[in-house]
C-alpha cells in the first residue's frame, strides 16, 4: 500500500479516536446537523462556548427558546445517552417537527414558558445542572418577560447549577432601549436580571466577541449575517463585519 494512503488512513483513524475521546467534539461533528448550521460554526464557536459553560454529557440541561434548533442539534446527541435535554419551545410546530424527524432527538423533552398563563416551570424545580440560552434576552425585554424568565431559570436549577447566556452586546457608552429593539443589550442589563433572580456572575468569555461590530446598523443586529435584513444593499460591507459582537456570561445559583 502506498505510503500516502497509509498516512491518510492513520489521520482518519486519529480524528475518529479524538472525537470518541471528546463526546462534545463528536456532537459538533455529527452528520445529522444541518449544512447551513455547520457553516456558521466559525462564527458561533459551539465547542468553545459549551466548554466554557462546563456542560457535561451527564448533565440535565434546559435550552431556553431554541428557535430553529441550532444548538439543539449539538446538545441532543451530546446528552442523549447519559443526560437529559429540555427544550423550552412551547407550541412551536416547526421545532416539534424537527424533533420528530430523527431518532437523535428522541429524548428531548419540550416544555413551555408563558408568564401570562402562569406556565413558568421550564423543568422540574431544582433538577437542572444548566440552563442555556443563545441570543434571546432582547426578545424577552421586548415582550416584558425577561425577569420572569431569569426567575424560572433559577427555580429549575440545582444549587451550584449554571446559567449560560450568549447575547448581542451593546457598547456600554450607548443608551439602552428598554425594549432592545435593535437586538443589542448591555452586559450590565443582563447581569442585573440574573442577580435579581439570585444568580452570581461566575465568569465572562470573549469567545463570541467581534470588535468589527459597531452595533449601530440600520436594521439592528439583523442587518448583519446571517439575516442580511437589507438584502443586497451594502451586503459586502456587512459580510466583512460578520456576525454580531456577543457577550458570553456564566452565572451560578448559590
């Protein structure tokens, strides 16, 4: 057998072994993930982000407002064998259809948060090792439920449990719209919600930082990729900026 072919087999075997040794890397590399989602890994840093939050394959994790399931695609296989994933997706038919489509999502439990209807138990009280949410605080500020969501997260977590937040970051020198209509939020605002609920800030990470993002775009954060709200207008400019500058914060329930 030619030397180069032997080397190729060796590299492939080493890569497979590395993924087996690190189940989070294996989940990020899983072949069920949507092609468009995988293409955004370089901007979203899922391995580094989940590692920073300290998520283990044995954990019970609650994902708040999973949207189209970008992170669910990684968390579901990672937690499937030894842990548990709750997805607070409510009555989203699109998300449920995604969960029903593949066996890898078979153990995901879908729950609901609706403060107006008194549905605030996102998981059984005191059972979760971690509650995670990605780019959602601005939506809760807009609909007036932000503090109630943080309170629900605190209730769901065990003592010592982690609340992991990733959110579009508004520069501290800029005025904060209480409704966060631009999609950007001050770090201090997020910290205040968490501390009011009872959390302690444990650590910050700059893994999702983007210094090119000035956070002052015509259609807010949605001007940037992947949304491109202005369509082809100045597209190259916003493509060069990339996805938003984001805070990544880790809180702990005492």
